[in-house]
C-alpha cells in the first residue's frame, strides 16, 4: 500500500486563493481546472484541495454546512466532476479535505440540535456545567444556548460546534460522506484535526485549560479511525490525518500498514521551534537545535517502525517558510531551495503548498483592516486588550497570521498577480511583480524549476523514496545533515540554515552531487547552501 505514495509528491491548493475564473475575486473550481497543466508540469501525483463544500465561510470552508454539495462560491457539482475527470486524465488524483471534528452551526444537524431535537443534540457535545476551556481561536470553547440552558463545545470558533464521535450514528454519517466522494472519483482524503475527535470521558470533571489539549489522541481514537477507514473502504487509498499536538507513538500507530488507519500523518512539532515558551503569538528566531532534534526523533522513529510521515513546511495555516526560516532578501532564492531540499529528500511524502514552489513570502500587511482570518482578528483584539501596542500587534500578525499563507497565488506580474480579473478578496503580496510563476517558468535556475527537479528525484532514486534515514553530526549547529541508505547506496544531505559561511567537520562523503544550490563543497558551506551527495 505504501508503494502508492512512496515516490509521490502532493500539491496543496487553497481554493479561495488559487485562481479565479469569473472575476469575482474568489478562487474557484474552474480556476483550478485551468491550472491543471501547470500542476501536472510539477510532476506531482496528487492534489489536496481545501474544503469546497457548502459553508458560511466563518473559517473559509472549515465550517461545513453540507458535506455533499459544492459551495456556489466555488462552482457547481458539474464543475467538480469535470475537475476530477480532467485530473484523472492527467494521472493526478484529488484528495478531498474532510472536516469531521466539527460542522458549521448552520449544518442542518446543528439546527435541529438547537431546536431541541434529542437525536441531533446527541450529535454534538452539550453540557450543563462544562470546565473552563479556551478555544484554539481565543475565548471560551463553550457557548451557552439560552433556549436549552446548556453549553456546547467548540474547540475552534463558536460557529464550529464539535461532533460527538462517541455516538455511532455520527460515525455512520461521516462514513457515508466519505463513500459519497469516493463514488465521485476522489482518490484520497485529508482529515482535518482528526486526533481531536475522540473526546475524553467525564468531560465535566476535567480541569480548566486549552480545550484541544484535553482532546488530543483520545481514548477511542485508533478504534474510530480504523473503523472509518475500513467501513468506508479507503484503506488502500492515500489518506492523511492532521494530528494536533500528537506523540510519536500515536503517529506510528496511525500510519502503520498493520493498523489499517491512515497512510500518513501531519504533525506540527517542527513548526513550533519559533514559539517562545510554546506560545504562537510571540516573536522568536527558530531554535535550530530543537529543529534538528525533532526531525531526527520523528524521522528515525517512524523509519524504524515502518510508519510514514507527511513532510511539509507550509500549508494554509502556516506563515511562509522562506520568510520564517529562510531569508526574503539577498539569499531569497538560495534559502528557498535549501528549505525545499531539506524536506523533499527526507523519508515520507512531501507536500508543496501553492506558491511555495515560487518562493512566495509573507504578506507584510501594515494595517489590521487588511486581515481577514478569524484567528488573526481574534488574537489582534486579545493582544490589544492585554495592552500590546498597535505596532507590536501588527508585527506579531506579520510573522504569525495564517493570512500570510492565503494571499493570492502569484501567476504573473500583471493585474492582481494574474489571480483575478476583478479585485482579490485578500490583498496580493507586493512582491508579485518579481515573484511569479510566469517569470520563474522562463528562468532555468528558478525556485520553480528546482522544485520540479526535487519531485523528479524522488521518482528516480529509490534511496530517496525507500531508504532508511539517520541524522548525522556536522560539527556545526547551523548545518543540519542527514543520510539516507538503501542497498549499499548512501545519500548525504547537508543544509546550512544560516546566512553565513559555515564550516562542516566530521562528515566523510565522496560521490556525485545529486542536487544543490551552489557549486560548492561540503567542508565549507555558503549562506543557505544545500548539498545532496550520492555515494556508491
Ligand atoms: O487546523 C488545525 C489547527 O489546530 C491549526 O493548524 C490551527 O489552524 C492553528 O494552530 C491555529 O493557530 C485545521 C485547519 O487546517 C484550519 O484551517 C482550521 O481553521 C482548523 O483545523 C479548524 O477546522
Ligand atoms: Ca471566482
């Protein structure tokens, strides 16, 4: 089963910001269809598209009001079917994004629950005296419903009530949704915050704190995931679970071929190395020792167990990686290529988030009115209420907001970066005149063409798709190195995460350079240099 995705790369589309076909300023299905040849040219095998189902869009589609219909803002079911079959003809499979931890409060199940229908009240989590839990987006995780005299749980926004997975009827409904899309020709699934779905027993007796932290990897989670995968017939498809604050032991089990749960997991520990004291709304340079420690622990641990990781730096919730761990200035191109190489040559399935292959940067918004994301707007308010200055709050959002990832895809240097003929729903990033697909297409040395090489290398070299992995000592904390081994072959990858020349000691390697961003040697590495050397 792992052969399906071992040599494959996945491309992630955030539909609202990818390509607008009708000038209303919002990306859509026909926009995606028009860009399928571009995606094909990257060499990827799968596209994960963020939710395109009916939704009031309180969280841009992660609040689903109807799992079986297309949001009219994005197109029609007919458009969707065409998109699926056109991709199929190009040898690309779509992975749909199943948001099953919660629905929208506008979903008919929740409307019936609010009306007091006991069947549907049991689809959600209502309590009389809930513990004081905070939600991921700020504020309480419990909303009071006066007409019922009860509170309902929402780990995210109040418009995203959590489903009660302990109710077998809920699990049956969700399996039916999976079967529905499988029947339409969808080739795989991404499951949103899947490991938050099995809630702890005796909720009311738990202490106060962050709601999500009490719900991760809950008591029945493995059983529920296995049941979902087996009963909906997707154990041989590509599936990825988004796992919130999980552990290595749990992810080994989620993605082990023997457990019939998932193909692979997203985990986020490596994207918290720039969180001061674990807090997102802080500013701190990345801790490279911690980054190395986390990757070696997870890569080596998953490898030994025969389980599988989703490899990524970017998605629609994360700031742009070149702005975050790289350099937007002098070493923009070098650092984007180094960061790309680091994840693409690891053991697992790499994900490219739209625009990452162009080296797209953070948004650099200067005013709160430019932000749209519910989480960003909430935390701006919270920071201001806590006495953070306007300038400091804008600086934190500038580094941490999810909108950094959501600015329109930069296709050309023309009107609205070629994203729309109208006015984009979210401002285009100012550097689109330099950073865009059209410009990079014609430059053989571009970040875009470099990503194409990385995708191809995974197909060409079994040591990349299949080899073991081990992190190696480089004698320099700024240079992270690892080796991959398979059948007597050895691939050594060295990545300089600093903007200075860095010396490497103790690495003995002779062979051909498979890919790199300078024509350097491995003993003295240039700023953000990466080198991958194949021996044997
Ligand atoms: O995200 C889950 C999640 O917990 C984070 O990635 C979150 O967005 C971040 O930590 C906030 O600081 C998923 C989706 O990817 C995200 O877009 C949704 O908003 C969220 O679930 C709720 O469905
Ligand atoms: Ca549109």
